[in-house]
């Protein structure tokens, strides 16, 4: 397959990771893939092999009058930049992944009459995608049910799932095995890219309340902010628990693969990776996420049986300790949750999204998988 495909993503890694997965799929098919993003994503784009990236300006909306004027000016500038690039590339299709940096490129693509597709990662349609949905030819979603999606747009909507990084798919080949009755219990604690302060406060205290026999078997890996690391390390040492504390785990796929249970936030990428790996989790949604989309993501995962949800407002050491004791005390419960998490996942999401993108292009098709 030949041709140019333009991807528009930015804002956070949560928007960029699905773009990375789709880019890998399209590059493998022989496409020339270009990523249009803003300057904040420059560091993350290095991980996307075989993709050329280009910067366009983008501004957020909201705030006072001066901020609104600045946002509109940046949007107009970015749209003009994107139009120039799209005229030069003449792409077969343009795919947006939400976040304000995707808006100029998608508006430019629409103004030029190019085939467009947007992908929404969360269980609530984001603000940028709410703006773009009425003008997109197709809409892909990461969750089977997506709030804030207009009835008029549902006929053009397909649930593809959330594409995950190739490293996650490789790690997902390791089947889940519950802890043996006398074996080590691996607990992974992550909260965003650098941990969450409330998890640094609550999780060590909760773990210290577990029965002594269970504490002796625990192996905790926890991401914590630099200012929290000393306190977290001391708390686990006082409780006699073996713990690995770091500000960032570069090998998150491997940590997830060996985890018997994860405690984490509920961003779309996190939920998708848990599901692709088939790993059970206790989800603590970030309460200040736009439109409270993390709560919607967590509830969908929990409703499928893959995990439990504790609202941050309800998070207490005693509450979490009781939940951990219940889950870690019975291997069959964890195994069932792992199976249901895996059933909720879409390991073929990148391929499904690529197929949807190619369907916009007359004569294009995915190569058949090798036997």
C-alpha cells in the first residue's frame, strides 16, 4: 500500500499513544505517515519510528477575554499552517486523536475536502472531538458506550477499541497467573506518568494494615513523585514490605505483565493497557479530569468485571486495606477479574482503526495477516 496518511494528536500522551499504535500499523502496510502536533509533544514523538512529524500551533479555549483572543489567534495560525502542509502532502486521509492540538489540522482537512476520521479514547467525548464530530466522516471510539456523542453522529460511529503500544501487546502474550498460596504477590501502583500524591499517602498506610502473612509475601512496585519517594520508602520499610519505588518506570509493560493486581488512575490508555494485558486493577479516577471522564472509564472497566473502583473522595487507608485483603486473599477472584479484563480489551484495536481509515480511501485495503 502506498499513500500519505496524516495523524493529528497532542496535548497528552493519552492522545499520542493511540496515534503511535496506528502509525506503526500504517507504516507496516507501507504508508507514508506524518504526525502533526504541537511543540509540547516534541519529546514524545521520538518513540514513533518511521513517522515524520511537523509542528502546528494550537491554543486552548476558555478563560478570560484575552485568553480567548489568544486561543482563537493560535487556532487560526495553526489552521493556516496545517492547510499549507496538507496541500503539500496531499494525504489519502487525516485522522485526529483529540486534544486541542488536533483541532487546527482537522479543521484544515475539512476545509480542503479531505477524508477525515476522529478517534475518541475516553468513555466521554472530549471537548475537541465534540467540536470536530459533526464534520468528521467517521468516528471511532475506544469504549462501547461514549457519552456526549450526539444522536446524529452515532450512525457514523464505530467502536474500534483503544490502540495500545506494541510493547504492551508483546507483554500481553504472558498469560495471567494468580499468586500461589505461599508465593510472592506482585502489587503495582501507578498514578499518571509520575505517580499521584494521594496514592503515596494512602497505599503504604493501607498495605501496612494487611494481615502479617500477606504483608510478608507482598512485592510492591510504586511510582511516586520525587518529593514523596523518601516517605513512601520509609513507610514500606517500617511495615517490613519489599518495595521498589521510582519516579518513573520506563518498563511499565513488564511491570504490568508480572503484576497480580494494579492500583492506578483510570486514563483511557491505562484502562486499555490493563485490558490488553488482562490484568485486574483497583481504579482510583482522577476527580479533576475534564468532564470526569476517568470515572466513566473506570466504571466501564469495572462493569465488565475487570476491576474495582474507589472514588478519590472515598479513598481511606482502611477502605483500601479491606479491598486489597478481599482481592489478594483469594486467587480465584483475581483470575476471574483477569479473564474479564482481557475480554473487555481489544488487542486488535490498531488494526481495526487502520481498517476504518483505509475504508475512507477508494481501492485501499489491509494486507491479509500471514498464517
